[in-house]
C-alpha cells in the first residue's frame, strides 16, 4: 500500500497487521525488524526506522516510524518500500513481507517551501500570489487596474497622488493640495517627542509641561475664597508651589486671572493665593496652569522658603512656632519656686538615691562637735534610756541570777530531762549523714513490714491485694486485676504459651493501610506487607504485555512498578521475572 509523497527530513508512520492462519491478529515475534528498500536497489536502509510491535497493546497491530532524513540515507525523487527482514507469526517466518511504500519528493512538481503548506487556488483555477516571494520583484509592473486597500501600508510614493482619504504614517515630500480629514502629526522635524510635547501643551493634558515652565495644569476640584483645591493626582511635596504664579479660569467668569501662591498644603491639594486687586474666586469648571516664577531681581532674591531657611524657621507659620515656645516656657515656670530665697532656689529634697552619702563623699572634718548644735545632742539623747531606767534593769537581772530554783531553775531542769529522753530514742551516730532505723511494723503490722522488706531487698515476692499506683521493676507473678494507667515497657516475657490476638487486635492489623509499592520486593527482606501490597498491585493496576515486554504500571498510570522480558521461540512463550 502506497502511503504518500513526503519531503526530505519528514517523519512518516505506517501501521500494518499480522494474523495467524485462522485470521486472528497475532503478535510479530522472533526479534522482528524492518528495512527500507529505495527504488530498485538491493541496499537496505535501517537507520531512522523504529518498529513498535503490538502498538498501543493491540495484539497483531504494529507501527513503523521512519525519519526520512538525508543523514539516515534517504534522498529526494525516490520511492521506498518497507519490508520485514526478521520475525515470525505463530511460529512461521514472515521475512520478505512488504508492509507498505512511500516516496520522498517524487510525485508533484510543485512543493511548498515550508512543509505542510498548501497552495491557495480560486474556484476558477487562479493561484494566490505571495508578494514577498515574487520572481523579479524590482521589475516595473503597471497595476493601472489595481486598487490598493486603505488598510495596506505604502512605503513611499514618488509620483502624483490623486487623493488620500486615510492616514499617512510616513513622510510626504511635495505639495498637498488639500486635506479634508484630520491630520495626525506624529513627528515634528522627525522628532516624535516634540510632537507629543506640543500635543500636551495644546490639549491641556493634566500634569506638568516642564519645557514650557508649567509646574502643573489641570482642572481644579473646587475654589473657596483665596483657596483653590487642585486636581487630586498632583504630587508636589508640601510648600514646593509657594512663590509660583497660578493662572486660573472659571467657566462662570470666562476669563483668566493671575495670582501668587502664598501657601501650599499637599495633603489636601490646596494652594492659597494672594490675588491682585479685583481678584474673583473662580467658579464653574475651573481650569488652572501653575508657572514657575523666577526670584525677584531686587532685595535678597529669596522666596518665602528661602527666607525661612535663612532665619532658621522650620515652618511657614511664625504664630505656630511662637505658640510652641510660649507653651514650653509656661511648663518651665510650673516647675520652679514662686520666688528666690536670699538669691537661691529654695527646694525640699524628697528623696535621695541609694549610696549618695558615702565616707568618700563626706569630708573628714565636715561633722565635728563644734558643728553639731546642742539641740541635736538633746534630740539624740531623748531616744536613749536614762540612768534610772538602767538601774531598774540591773535590779531585775540580779533577781534572776539569784533565783534558787522555784522558777527559772525548774524550767531549765525540765528542758534537760526532755533532751536526755530524746537522745535515748535516737541512734548513737548518723550513717552516711542519715539516721539508720529499723521499721519493725507498718501501721502496727509486723508482717506488712517483713513483706515490704522481702520485696525491696529482692529476697522474696510480695502479695499485693490493694491497688498499686507506683512502678514495678521486678518480676510480677500471679494475676493482675487491671491496669488503669499507661505501662512504660515490659522488658522480657519468657513464656508466651497460650498468647493470641483478640478479635479487635486482628481487625487492627487487617485494617492497617497498605501503601502501593513503587518496585518489586526482594525475597531476602520481604515482609507479609510487601508481598500483599505487590499482589494487590498485580490484581488491580494497569498491565501491558507485548511479545517482548511485560509492564506493571502504578494506579495513577504515571510510572512503571515492574517490567519483565518476554520471549517466544514459536513453541514456548516465556515470561521473565519482574524487576
């Protein structure tokens, strides 16, 4: 079967089918291969040929892809036949079976420059013309009967033009009798920026026009008294428009007025103007232009901002600064005494920081007897005991010391007896800094003490009938009623006879999720989970098999889990191990 004429370098796919003697589609086996024979030549071409057996897992349907490039040995003006050079079908050789044929640039004399393009031919047989690919493009052609669409661009016209009804994007050298429609001047003397600047000036586009000295222009939001609220999009820093001249036109008035800007608040887009005599607040639609004003030739030549900088003022409003100074002065006055005392500030020390008065801070002779006033001595003595008080104390102490035992001595004797009794109850010495004692009974129960000793020194077991809330680190024999808390770990269970999982435990194991395998398990380290997962994948995932290859895909069909090599010698089909 002929499959068409292609260009040199194109790729062509040809499909064919192999069947058994029964007519059923059958795999092409026996390491099959295909070659291309050019024309009447016996020289085979195998380069650039790819055979896919059982294409798309369709048994008996195969695909041959040929990359017909010169590098693979193909040439123009040549016919090619594809022939099976190795392979069997149902054990029978099919070598020499012709699959199909094609040609490379060997049929039509007309071939498109770009592959896949078609020639546009009208209903009456005329071919379309590509003006960019016309032979002899510099030859003069009289197109007296041809109309050029206004949507097409004409590079230049050297002769007379009867009329132009559309736009001319390029230059016109020569005279133009008349222009009936609008003219868009894209350049002035070849300069598009100049044309744009002229447009901005003449159409009152909002914003600055620096080359005309216009700082800003546009439509004001409102005007009240001498305040004008400029357009919202102006972005001049605060006070930068002070000293500039504003030209303002109110549609109600119908005339322009000039005024000097004396204040500028950028946050509200507001300027305050000093109008000339007869200045009228504009109304209606208010158009404005703000011009930069040069400094005066007389005086200092400073504008308002320059004057403020020269005298050190931070803001334009002196009243604001003076008010701040007055507020600070009033605050200072509230912190000072109403009047001086003997030329000094009379102040009371309410507190002193710690360690202010030290031996180093006080001069050695700063405090002497001569410098301490008599009233200071009297003040100190008033807080001390008098001689009479001291005599009374002496009498009482003497009475205590001569007491023969009816009071104090009896108390001392009792204390001594109690102390002796305590010593008799305590060990003679400490052991390791602790008192060593023998617990003979627990809650008057000697057996309980013995059982506790056996449990603690490891010489015997202990029977616990009450609840146990602590840790058990030794052996536990007998039954355990219940465990209400968490068990940290059990290190050794020597006898597991009779152990089995509960139904719930079995369910927990069977309900545990199994992850889809990404590859084949290895027997050396295989677990039941590995084997079950792989069997599950084999039972539910997509599988493909050709005469040479078996493939197990993952559930998403985005990657291979395993592949194996198949072989068929016509008698026995062998599937290799998954890998």
